[in-house]
C-alpha cells in the first residue's frame, strides 16, 4: 500500500478570507490529525525568525495547528535535535526564499535522503514559493547571469516528480522556460500563478487549487505553452 501523501506546491499570495483559506484547510484535512504539528523548514530563508512567525501565524488563521522551527542553516545548529523535530512532526512546510541557497543547506547537512525517507513513511509535505520549487525535481541557475548559455540545471528534493516555478507570470515564466529548454527529453513544466497551488498525488492527475496553473512543454530546446490547468473548486 502506498503511504505517500499528496504534495502541495503553493505560490503564495493568497488573499485573507473570512472563515479561513479553503486551500490551507484542504491541505490540513489531508494530514488527518485534529491538531497537527508542522515542522517549518527555513533553509531557503536563512532560518529567518520573522519570516517563520509571519508564515506560521498566517496558516494558523485558517487551521488549528502547532508549528516548530528546526534550525538548519547555522553551523552551530543542533542537527540531531532538528531531525527529531522533523521526525515527530505530522507535516513539513518548506519556506520561500532562495532555491539554490536552500538546497545548498540541505545538501551540506546531508538531509536530502533524510527528507525523501520522511516522505516515504507518509509525512505530508507542502511548500510556498522557493519551497515549492525545492520539493520538485530540479531548477535552473546561471553561472553568468549575463550569459544565457551558462544556464544549467541543479537537483532539488524530487519529492514531486516535475518541474515548477511560482508567481512568475509577469515575466512570462522565463526561468521555467529556460529550465525546460535544458531537458534531455520531452518534459512538462508548471507555472503556479500567485494565489494558486498544485496538488501532486501519486496515481492521480495533477490538480490546480485556488487558481490557474500555466503549463508548458519543452522539447529539443523549444518550449510551447499548453492549455492552463484550472481548478475544479476553491
């Protein structure tokens, strides 16, 4: 029996709603615990305490939950304590920030396999912005930002077996398209617009929640936009 829970990739930018955010509420219903504990991973945001407080309080306006903040970035961080907090949590949230910096922290702490193991045991993962990209397969960077030919892919956690970007609709998803052009085979990329969420569940169609998701297909360095993925509700 497959223990893996759906992965929720959020773009952020959801407006506050009276009665709480239905997307957040749907995510927490999937956790299946009345008052779950969520471990907040701030690797992409330098473990910023202010950012942690803002995100945790925002989510707690919609659901009854408890947050913990396992610190990972500082060289003085207690890695054993952080792992215990992550293992004991009912769900894990990946914060926004800088994708490459966040992955460098997880790699330096030798946590990439650890997170994959947590997911395989049935832990629910969700993220926002850079955190969503980190949960996906890979992302793109430029050795020289002024030279498009210097673009290269680097691996992310790969819990969601796809490529995505978040809230980049204003620049026509340029980085997502660059990542797709570097694929060695036909690949689909998802542009999660501001306020939208992508639900990825093994054995089920990918779903858009809360708003539309742009879809692109890359093949032989050519990228074509496909029909947007639209939510059925929320």
